[in-house]
C-alpha cells in the first residue's frame, strides 16, 4: 500500500480510483495522471495480473505515459488509464465492463476510456451502456477493426520519413531496408505502408503464419525472432513488446535509426541504454512521439474531425519529431530528454 502512495506522489497523480463491484466480480483501477490540458484520455487494459500491486503499477505507468504522449502531440487532453484484472473469457465479463462504465460515469468526464490490450469494441459497448465518456464503440471510427492501429502505423510512417529526411536529405523510403519486429495490428499495417513506398522489409514474429504471409504479400525477408537485432538495416522498428532495448540488444543492432510503435522500448535504466544507442550513432525516435497516431486519431474523432482531417493531424508527427531532433541537437541532450522537455513544457503551459 505505502508504495502505491509513494508512486502516486512521486509522479504527481491527480486521482487513483479502486473499482470493486461484488455482483459482477469487477476488480479494476483507474489512474488519472494529469488533466492540465483537458480530460484524461487512455484506453482500458484487460489482463490477468499476478497481483493487485502489478495492476496498480501498470495503470500508473501507462497513465503517465499517456499524459506525455498527448501533451507532446499538442492535444487538448491529459493522460489516464484503466486496468481491469481479469480475463476475456470470464462469463461475467460483460457485467464487469458495465460496472466499469458506472465508475467512469461518476468521474464526470475527467477520464475517457477506450480499447487497449485485451479489450475490444464489445467491451466498450458494455461500458457505453452506463457512460458517454467512452470511445471505440461499434459504429465509431475507433470501433472499426484495426483503425487505431492503422493510424498508429500511419504516424510511424511519417515519423520514419521525417527521420530519413534529416539523415539522408530525402523523405523517400524506397532505398531503405526496414526491419519490423512484430507483425500484429500495427506492424502489419506499417509493412503495408512501407511496401507502398518501395522499402525493403525484414520481418519477424512469434507467429510463423504471420511471417509466411508477410513474405508472400510484401516480399519480406524473414528472420527468426531472436535474430532481428542482428539484421543489417537502416531502420529497426520495434512493434511488438516494450523493454527490448537493453545493453545486449543495442550492442547487436546494425541500424542507423530505431523507430517503432512499441511503448516503453527502452529497458530501465533508460539513460544507460540511450547512451549506448548514442555511442553507436543510432538515432532514437522517442516512442511516445512516433507512436502517437492512435491517440491523435481518437482525440480528433472526439473533436468531430472526419477521416481526411484526422490523417492530416496524424501526419504532423513528422513535424513534432523534427522539432525533437532539432532541440536534442541544439541542447546536446538525448532525443528522449528533448521529447520529455517538449511534453513537460506543453503540460505547464496549459
Ligand atoms: P498486437 O498484439 O496486435 O501485435 C503484437 C505482435 O508482436 C504479435 O503478432 C506477436 O506475436 C508479436 N510478438 C510478440 N513478441 C514478439 C517477439 N519477441 N518477437 C517478435 N514478435 C513478437 O499489438 P499491436 O496493437 O500491433 O501493438 C504493437 C505494439 O505497439 C505494442 O507494444 C503496443 O503497446 C504498441 N502500440 C499499439 C498501438 C495501437 O494502436 N495498437 C498504439 C500505440 C502503441
């Protein structure tokens, strides 16, 4: 318990809600990190956490990074996150999400939820029966299969173009080899965009079916999951798990740029791994800047924008990333530190 209070104080959380509904069996937490710029936005994760402490820590970590992501993207939203301790195949899962909807409604709009790892449009439909502070239900753009992931990949594509422009003087990607780790919703959509640009692809996934499909559809070169770090390429795109950049993987990398969708790519302590990347001359595109396409699209949909305007807002990731690179160069700091500065300035300005 005391460690939860310490964490809440350390990172300046505004509110932390314990949600318990005995009838449905719901056990959930909602962490609201910061609403200086507007209501906290952040999806709801459904996961069979080993302990309540793990779930609470995850909610806090994710909520905090949503604040930074939204602020750096210039959105009028803050950061929050909900986590439900449970499993999708629980027979009472629908009632649990209805109960979660009642908890969210009581917050009066300071937190908006949506889909995240483990949750689907059906869960959001259940939430929506009891509150309007929810996105990604059936019939919305966000509720369309893989739309958010597609927007995340679209933002990542433009982040890669901005990086190529800075390093090679052109934002065309046709002469580049890009290694994609993870062919899930975002990784797959990214490969599709990159292939259209004419880039050569190296791919890996734990699913052989996805790898074989990528070889067929994108003429990609397959590598085993544990060999992707050794693949000679221009850009390495981590689109699977967080925490994959550590001293041993960074040592193996043969790329000039790391730019991917995975959240929290740098293992702790981050500064050590950032320095290792810098020593090798590898440019790191801060994860929450390049993977902000999904949240930008959700915010834009809430603001009433249509698909064309949403795409153009997502595309602005290129400009934000260029600003981050420039600030890092001017001030002699890492790109991750420059991203934090940008986000913190936006939070305080608000
Ligand atoms: P997903 O679950 O659809 O896909 C992840 C893929 O990675 C799966 O195919 C899985 O088999 C593969 N994978 C897992 N471990 C691997 C390993 N060690 N080596 C190779 N492949 C491995 O997830 P997603 O929605 O595509 O998201 C991918 C990443 O991007 C996640 O870290 C997620 O948090 C982040 N992200 C996603 C979104 C979004 O809109 N979906 C937005 C921002 C960030």
